[in-house]
């Protein structure tokens, strides 16, 4: 089975968690796109969606699903999104697609965060995938110097501007022994908008698809 088919299987498994009348938080990326396309088939069951990026909002709307402003939504029962890496503790690296800040806002606001991925995303330890950090442009150098002091190798994501008008620094070789502590430390550097470690608010359920079937990690 190819990787896209595996992504689609994980995405479709997440549809089972949606209840009648839910407003659904929706992530960003190729796996989330399969989820959005699946959501279209059950759109009569839901009351709308909250999107974590302009790209996802556009795709959701193209299926005739209403996109709601998160500030006007009282309760967000569920958020479904992919990841670049996940451990068995459901700590994640996200932001490969650059939507990490809005993704973290929607994840934090949701009662249940379901992460959908193919098995290649499961790792023993976070950090092989370069760690994305969204930064306010005037703080790029300051943040990069701070990251070097922490042992990482920062690189500006060339030609990329986030939906919030900021830049992304991708960090290689970062020692992420303790994901919660590293998330807190990097978030404290002035100019950092969000670091792509999702550990303080991890996923609640990880749906991992593999050739052998679907693995559910809670
Ligand atoms: C976007 C993300 C994505 O969830 C992550 O990059 C995984 O993407 P894909 O499903 O395409 O592998 O964090 O900011």
C-alpha cells in the first residue's frame, strides 16, 4: 500500500470519532486533506468546521462545509490533524507545512485532539524531523542565536511566510530529551510565536495506519 493510501486510512478512521452536531477542528497538510475530503461525505452530520490554515479553510469551503471563526465557537469537541513526528506518548513535532501556530491554538481549544498519521511518523524520540519555529521577522537573528546556544542548527525556511505574516526557522540536531521542557524553553525566547513541539498539549488519540492495519494509541 502506498503512503497516500495509508494517510487516507488514518484520516477515514478519525471520522468515526465525530458526533452529530459537532463543530470539527481541522488541521493542515496532506493527511488532513484526506480528512477534509472524508468530512465532506458526512457534512450533514456536523455543524461546521474551524480551520487551522487558509489552505484548509479553502478546501473545507470547496466541499460546502461552513468554516467558523474559532472566537465565535463556544465549544470545540474535536480536532483532527496530522504530524511530522509522534512518540508513543503522543508528543508531536508539527509545522512541516508551516501552520503550527494556528494548529496549536485549535489543538489547545479542543476537548479531544486526534492525530492521524501513517506509521512512518512514529519515532522513539522527537527531533530527526527539523523542528519548525514560527518567529516574528525582526527576531530571526536573536532566536537563531538562542537556538545555537541550546545546541540546535537553525535555518530560515527560504521564501516562506506563514498565514500570520511571520517566518519559520527549521532547527536540526535539537536535543529534545524532555519535550515539555524544550517546548517551554523555546516559547520563552522573545520573538518566538510558536515552537512546533506539541507536548504540553499532546494528542489524546494517535491513529497510526500501517500495512498490518490501524493502531490506536491513547
Ligand atoms: C502542518 C503540519 C502537518 O500536520 C504535518 O506537516 C504533516 O503533514 P502531512 O500530513 O502532509 O505529512 O504540521 O503545519
